[in-house]
């Protein structure tokens, strides 16, 4: 099966062996975009989170063939023009430990802040609770999301 | 041709390896002596096994530990740079090759293993000497050139300073000279005084953060060998299950599937990409050996019965005074099996070398040494024919010490004759992977009429990870104590009569090392008993502890945590946990409000702090684990298998479950070395939370996770 995907602003032709191939493997193994990770492969950990037309989605649960015409953004394309506020905040707050979950966390946070630019702590906790960080960076993630909201305002 | 030019023609790896040979023994217990004393035949730009200075003045630091996200490469470099007087921005880190005689951790019997909260602690003295030696070489070379006296010089910001003349010579200028003068090895006398430290104890920015937030950091699963295949194993969900009959017709028909390989206990689907391998695995039709009737309920009964056993089989950990005691309080505690839940799937790549005589292993690992053993054994070759490389790991927490994916990769690569990367899906690891074994404990304690502790018996029954996999690493006078099962049992309280002991009960799930090991539950049992005793004696739990503690550091952190939390404030309910573990002294106070965990305050004396922010991050991460272990985690078994078909069946603490966490570090004492930090956030946090809920709910808990809702 041949399809055209729009990833990080560029068009890519891909040929799939299996029409059901999940987006995560197309990104990682056919387009070489290994920034999005995988862990549970059942939509429950958030490691594979990307943006589909600006909304957060689990790339392990979406078939690539359903996404023609959708703007797909991965961590590699998040800060298209310099670092995105969440990336800046993550560096400032020194969030990452191993970093494996963080691309998913950042994509989740960026999509969330687009919808809720001035969230309170409870809304942040709710929005980010579907993304597991086993290293235990949760408390710093919460701070960084709040900080990113400020940075976005300063940058605007 | 001078030695220097000859050597600089070698590749960097050869360069370092040859330097390594000359300092054999540096880490093998010899520690201090090995780098000093004997005339050092090196000349040119390699100073020793840990430091090289390149022509532009860049100081290259060799990191003997793996990058697990804990910050080891950063901490190792900071220790070297501090002693050298190097500017961190002009250092470069490279990974040490597998050469345990040079790069083994002295605290790990000279092995290259990154675990047990021992990395910074174990390498600190070695790296300081290596750094001091490099500093002395730079000073000696500058002195040769400028005719200064070494005693007048010091290093700072990547230069040798000569205060009498006010002149300086940068490391780059020194490195541009034909040869370095090596004045011989450093000794303890040559080390910088800790009150002169400017880098150690600070929190320099870590360039890895940028790589992570931009998705550029490459983990094991992000690195496929050229022309490599992916293998996914089908394993019985039942413990000990093995394939009896395999129908692989449908699997082989899937596009991208190249081979199906039968192993002793699994069937591997080998494919050109991960998705094909996953689909191939789903398409296999396998008949497995019949399941056992193992269940956690049955195991718990066995563990609890073991506590009643008399006579042989007990391993004493500490003993004093006159047994037996008349107990005032007897309490039992049960901790379930737990799994690591590493985010990056376990993975390893194997590829034949030297016409199939040797093998190259690349893996997200905690130990090149142990990877080599798996590789050599499976490939049936000599250790030196096994090349090992580590990638960064997406979480480790002890799981990647016994990195069994290496054996699978080697076995499959050998059979298919091509490079193969094994990726273990999370569900398979949850069902059949290593676990922290379950444990039953009983504590019996006796009080004097005045409420003072006069007798203490702590019995533990569990399987042991070292006893199972590495029996030569057992400890104690008769080599029978498994510290993965007894860590944390040596409480800090004064008591005239006590006996602490462990009894091994073999378990069906495979035991593994998990962050905190047994301290994740022994400290809970001790501290819960202590608070119950205090209440029984009608005393404040903190004040009762104070009366029984002897170590000043433990007392200090306890009072500090209590002060941070507002201990004793009217109308608030607190629980406390204290311990000394991995050399560090730690106290956690937990507040429970209503039926909810409302706050955590942690004070820790971790000795010398190298990278302050990373120490705080380790403790905070540990505290999150503590919340998770106290309130959520349990791996249960029935009918011979883990009752888990999905990641969501293993609940962990999520962001919404976490209370605010405050952490403070005690100032290090003058010449303190660093103590362990990787695991210390866990045990007292579990204990404090349990005690907080006991106080709030007016009941006791005898098992984890606490049934609070
Ligand atoms: S890998 Fe997609 S949500 Fe876990
Ligand atoms: S930083 Fe390691 S899993 Fe989140």
C-alpha cells in the first residue's frame, strides 16, 4: 500500500507491507524519526505521543493509512522555529532523567497548553497523568508545564 | 619518532586501551596505591586511564559507568574536572571500554556494573587521584616550559596559574607542546581540599537535556545495525512454560518475516521490521507445556510458614544480647512481587565477528561485564572475542544488570547468521520478566517498663536475587547473606538484645534487582513497628526515636524533616520514617489529610554532593517510587502466571497521585565522600506514608500496597 504522509511540514511517500501498520513504526522505522518512542503499544503510557492536526494522539494506536491529509508533528518538528516554550521550560526545570518518556510528555504538554494556555495545577496533573514517567520526573513535569505557560506568554 | 607522535596515530580507543593496560589494578581494590608509586612510563597526551589532553587543550574524560539517566557521566566528569582545574565546557566524555581491571568499580569487587547506588561513591576516590595526576602533569609541563616551581602553581579555569609572576599558561598552550611531563602518580596528599571545591557541589547545566527535549538522544531501540533484523519472542505467559509444538506457517507468510527460530523456552519471529515481527508473533500457534498451580496466595503462605521454621536455614545478619525475649509487640508484614516497568523495552543487538568466532553485542545495559558473560556463554566463545557496547538506557532501575536479552540476541543471531536486535515487548516482560521477589517479615519487640526498647527480633523470608543468579557475590563471614534480601534490616536503634535474620524461600518468578531492593519493605516493617511501640508507650514517635538513635546524622535529618513538615502542629497527622542506607542518612515525613497523602518532606545527608541538582532529582524520583510502592504496586499471580495482560493491570503512581515533595540536603562534613543516592528516596517514603495512614486511620497495615481506599 502506497500513501503520502505530511510529517513536520514535509510530504513523505511510504509503501507499507501491511495496511494496518501503526503510525509509530512508520515514523521510527521508515522515516527515521526516532524521537517518538514506544513502550506499552496499547495507548496507555504516552511514550509515542505526537500531534495530529495539533492535537495529542498516541501514535501506536493510529493506522498510518488513516492519516493522509493530516498534519503530523513529532518532537523533531515541535520547535520548527527555535525551541518551543515547553522545550525551554523542560530545560530550565531540568526535567529529564533518562529522557525516554519525555518526547511524549512534551508533545502532550504542548497540545494541552494550546487548548488551555493558563492552566491551574490540578488541570496540569489531570492532563499529564496519562503519560507515565517511570524515572519519577512527574513533580518537575508539573512545574515545567506551568513554566511553559508563562514562557509562551512572554514569547507572544 | 617520539613516543607521543607514535601514540597519537593510534585510534582513540587503542590509545585509551593501551593506557589502561599500564594502570591495571587502579580500580581493583588497589585504589589509591595503583595510580601512584611505580614510575609511570607514559609520556605524551594520555595522562592515565581516565584522562587524556588533546592538542587543542580539550580534556577528555573516560566515564566508566553507564548513562541510565541518573547523570553518571556528568558526575564522573565533574570529579575529574574539579581536581584538574578544567573548565567543564572544555571537557569531552567518552565511554570506557569493557576493561574491568582498569575501569571496574572498587565498591563492586572491581566489576563494571552501574547499580546499587554505588557509582559516584565507588569511583570518587579513583577519579580524584586520576584528576590530581593530570593536574600535576599540566603543572609540571608548564613549569618545564616557563621555569616556574611547581609548588608555586595551581590550576584554575583550564589554565596553570603562577601567582608569583601573575602569569598563566592555558591547557591549550600546554597541550601544544611536544610532550607532557608526568611527575608520577598522585597520592592522597595531592588531592584538592574539599573546601577549595568550586565545581563539585554545584549544578552545572547538562547538555543532554537539549538532546532529550529535541528527540535527538538515541537509546538502544533507536539504534539498529545496518542490515539488521528485529526479533520478537513469543513466550508462554505461564512461569516456566516451554514450547511443545509450533505451527509457524501463518507467521512465515507475513510480509517482512524472515525466519522463525525455536529456543528452549520461547519462539522468536525474526523480521525486517518491528511491526512484522510483532504480527508474526501474534500469528504463531504454539502449544506450551502445562502451567503450574503457582499463585501469590500460596507463595505468601509458604513465606509466612518459613518464618516459623526453627534450626538450620537462617542466615544471621546481626545478633547481640541474650535470646529469647518476651515480646510486647509482634507484627507481620508482607510485600508483594514488583516489576520494574522500564519504559524502553529490554533490547540487545548481536552480530557475528571474526568469521563467526566472535560476537559484537550492543545493548541498553547496566553492565558490560555481565553482558559479556551472557554473550560468551551463548556464543560459546572466549570473553575477549565478545565486543560489548552500551547505549543509553530508557530507565534501568536494576532491571538491566541481569540483561538477559543479550543471550537471546546472541542465540538468534547465531542461528540466522545476520545481525539481530531482540526487543522484548512490555507485556512479555511484565508476565515473565524479573521481579523483586515477595517477602514476609515478622518483628517481635520488647519494651522496658519505662518504654525503652530492650529486645528486637526481625525475621525475613524471601527469595534472593544474588543467591539465584550470582551466588559468588553473597556476603557475610560464611558467604550466605544475600544483601538484596536483607538490605535495610540493620536498623539504627539502640537495643541490648537483638537478632536480625533471613531465610531463603525459592520462588517461581525470576528474582531480579529492583531499585531499593529489600529496603523497600524492611525499613517499612521496622519503622511501622517503631511508631506502634512509641504509641504503645504513649510517646511521640519522633521523640521515642530520638531516645533510641545513636547516629548524629540520622538524628539531624530526622529533626530537619520534622521541622520542614511542621511536625507536631495541632490538627495535622504525620508519619515518619528514618534510616541509614547506602551510607546516607535519610528521613521522610508524610502528611495524611482525610484519606489522602497530602505532603512529603525529605531530609538527607548524602555526604559529598557532586551534582547537586541531580542528587535532588534522584531523591525525588525515589520518593515517587516510594509513593507508588506504598499505594499502588503489586504483581499478583494465579494458576501459574502473572495476572497481567496489559500495562494497565500494573498500577503505578501517576502525577495526580503525587503530593508536593520537598527535599533538603545536609551540608557535607569536611572530608565526606559521596554516599549512595539512587535508591534512598524510596524506603523511608514507603514507611512514612504507611505510618501516616496508620495514625490517620487508627489501624495497622500488614501488607503493601496499603489498602487505604
Ligand atoms: S506506546 Fe503508545 S501509548 Fe504506550
Ligand atoms: S525520564 Fe525516564 S521515563 Fe521519564
